[in-house]
C-alpha cells in the first residue's frame, strides 16, 4: 500500500509539472500577442491634473536665478532661462508624460528642505545640498562644472548669508556630482584649512578611470544621450529625466581626505553627526547614502529619485546589478525609519514617514520586478529583444510616477539584466558569428531589390505609423549609401516620430540627435577634453598608460619589439614601457639600460600630449623634455598609438 501511495503521489507531481509547463507556454503566447507594435503605443499617455501637481517640487522655494553662467572666455555654460518654453499642455512633439517631468524639473532655484538643509536645483543636471554645520556649510555634491557650482554657491550666499564651506561630501563617482569641486573649494583651501573632503571607498579610482580609458567613446555617445547638440525647444531638448541638462564646463576633482570604507560608518563633520551606508555597486561603482539623526533627514544619493533609473546607461557603461540595487533600497527602508524627509541628489525631496516608505518600496520593487521577470523569461528560452517586448510594469508600479521611464526604461533595463547574466550571445547558432553590420546591410539591400525598393517599403511603413520597422529598413540603405538623400531624409523623419513619442528623455535625445546628424552630419569635434585638465591632474599616471595600451595599433606594432623608459622629472616617477606581441606593457620601475630610448618629461607636458595639445615637434623642442637614445625608435613608438577622434559617425558607417 505504501508503494502504491508513492506511485500515485509521483503521478500527481508529474501531472502538475505538465500543467505548469502548458500554462507557461499559454502565458507566453498571450503576452507575445499583446506586445506593442511601436514605441508610441507604449509611450504615449494622457496627463491627468494630478500629474501636474507641482507642490512637492516647489515646496520650500526661496528664490530663482535668471540669466546665464559663462566661462572665463565668455562661452555660455548654463542658461537659466533656456527652458522657459516649458509650460502649459504638452505640444504634439513631446510625450505628455515626459512633458510633465520636464515641467517638474523646471522648478529651478534655492529651496529649503527642512530646518538647516537647503538644495540648489536646476543649476546643473544634479542637485547641490547645503547642510548647516557649527561653523559653515557642509556641501553635498559639487555639480558637473566649476562654473555652475561657483554660481550655485554665490546664489546661496546672496540669500542665506556669506558662510564658508566647512566640509565637502561626494556621494558617488559620477562626474555630475564632483566635477565642479573647484568651484566650491580649492585644493589650497582644503590643505591649509584642513577641510574634510568625504567620499565612498574606491571613489578616486572609479571617478578618474571611466573618463580616461573609455572617455572618447563615452563622450561621443553622451552627446546623444544628453542631447547636448539639440536646440532647447519643443522639437529638441526639453529635459534629461534626472534634471534639465548637463553643464559642459570646466571639470575638476578633489581627492578625499576621509574615505568611508565600512558598510555603516558614523562621522562627525563640523559638529553634525552623519551615519553613512555603503551603496557601492548599485547606481555607481562607488556610492554611499547617509542619515542625519539631528535633522531626522536621509540622503538617498542617486539610488532613488523621481524616475526609473538605468541598469544600463545608453552612453555606455558597465551593467548595474538590479538585485543589489533592490537590496540596498530595501536596507534603506530601515535606515529611514526615523526620518521626516528624504532628499536625493536629483529631483525634489519626499516628506512624511508614510510617503517615504511608499516611495522607497516602489523604487525597490521596480528593480526587483524587472530582474525577476527577465530571469523568468530567460529560463523559458526567450532572448533579450523578445523579453523587452513582454515585460510591463504591474499597475501598482506603473501608476507610481517616480518609477516611470523618464531616464531609464523597462525595455532597455530588461536587456541589461539579460546581458548581466547571459552576455551578448542569445544561443542561436546564426548569431554566433554574424556578418558585420555594413556587409549585412549590403546583402539585405541587394536581396530586397535595391535601394529604391527598400525606401518604398519604408515609406509604406511610415504611412502605417510602423516607425520602428521603417527605421530598420532605412538603416540598411543609409549604411550602404550614406549619400542617398531621400533615405537619409526619411530616416531622419522616422527618428523624429520615435523621439517625439518617447517617454524617456534619453531615448528622445538619441532619436533626435540621430535625426540631426542625418541632416547636418556629425560634430566637427568631440567632447572638449581640455575642460578636464583639473581632473586629469589628479589622475594616476597608470590610468593614462592603460589608455595608451588600448590605443596601440596592432597592425603597426606587429613584429615590433620596443622598450621605452618614461621618466617624470617633477614627480620622480619612472615607468618602463614595452611593446611585445602587439601588446603594450607598462611597469613602474627604474629605467632599464637596454631601452631603445628614455623620455624624460614633466607631468604637465605629458598631459598636453594626452590631450593632443603637444605633438612630435613639441616633444623635440620643449624645455620640459629630454630624449636619450634613439629618437627614431621613440618616434616609431608614438606613431603606433592611434588617436581616438571623439566625433566618429554613428548613424552612418
């Protein structure tokens, strides 16, 4: 009897497995059939009166700036009046939901968060927070550029009094939170007045490395993501989801004097107690949040805000861990239990214990939902593109405006989760070694009967509002024939439609910048790297040598064996560089006697070489350099290093 019972139990289990398998298949078919056909289908929404409630975004308003912020040469870095066109109902060229976010982010000025805490919003992409210490202000985050941070400090002093800076905190390693450091404090002030500069563990390495190794490519793609070339109007840049725009001015950095290394660490800065919590590996590789017991206030840095953030950022970066992000947000629910306000380094605060708990739990659940549902579909055999069509936020989250896709989106965050676990390969053998994009386009266009027929098919797709399909068709024609004016014009028009429909500011900016470049061509120059000189001065030499190795032209280096001593006369550092097997190796060590050449130079001159401000002639004639050994071999060495253009084409090949 016992044996029969076990057999019956096994049969029930088997039937249950079969039932669940059939149910999963049915659900997948149902979900596939309801997937949106176009970006507009999922993005366009109607804005209710509640959506336009600006009370929280304007709460504590003190004063608003006007006019422009200019650099030392008179170039406009920031224009406070540039987005005044954003008011009233959304125009036909902007997704109504994005227009709402743009309206809320348009609340620019100085705001009182609570007693002893203020924020300057709309002076840059991020916020600057001021916390009252015993002797001065503790400044949290220094914006992107020196010009805008200096303007923010000056504006605060006009309205709050001329206080000194008693401490500077960097919440994380992204440049819009530290690039303006020298507009807040000088290195001299930090040193002579012993002013604390506080940052999370790994800050300097992460802050400098991202801008050196991948700087040219990320900078080029940042032009697309942040819409830096777009006009500020209803057909161009209206917002960036996190804030209005990025201030591309002079960027610097200050090395931390205090590094927070523990998961939970208490510090007293200018008489104020801070309880720091490690949040590294979430929104940034190096990040923390903190609680202020005296103020009953919590700073969520950038792990929370009034938008869904990026698990993968479109400018290009390492994929972020959705489950860790959700876990840190879950921990934050405990950290804020005694808080009356949560302020973050983008957007406006959240007041009231119940609102705070709801706000953070919705953010937590959004990232966990995207992760879990992506993994569910991965295990059912779907690839990244298929899953991105299926995963939709549940109603309880979708109606919560702080997790709408104004910056990150569900669709591209799903692909980030897939990439994090499965990589680039979807397991289909045909995708194991596909043809390069240009060759594939040439064959597709030929197979479809030539350029004219493909353009005709694209016109038909546009007429049916099938803009995603039209873009796919026209992409191949423009790749094959970048001078085909009709194809480029139609693709630009298609990108306009997709951009105008996008709820995500980043998607809108990508589409509209692509459209601009189809009509006008790529920029003459890449992002101005000379603006980074103050940051580069703080960057370890090893980061530059890593970037140098990644610029070695393997074909030119094939079969070459060269050894170069690199000696810095001012810092007393020396490195041995060696090319072998088409790889450039470096080691910090004393000069070697058998080197082909020894180049002695100062660090400032080396930075000029890195920035392209000094060439071979300068190397030979400068009083900051000395060459021993073979000048020919040294010239041969530098001739093998490619210079990244920084303005490469994207929509054409």
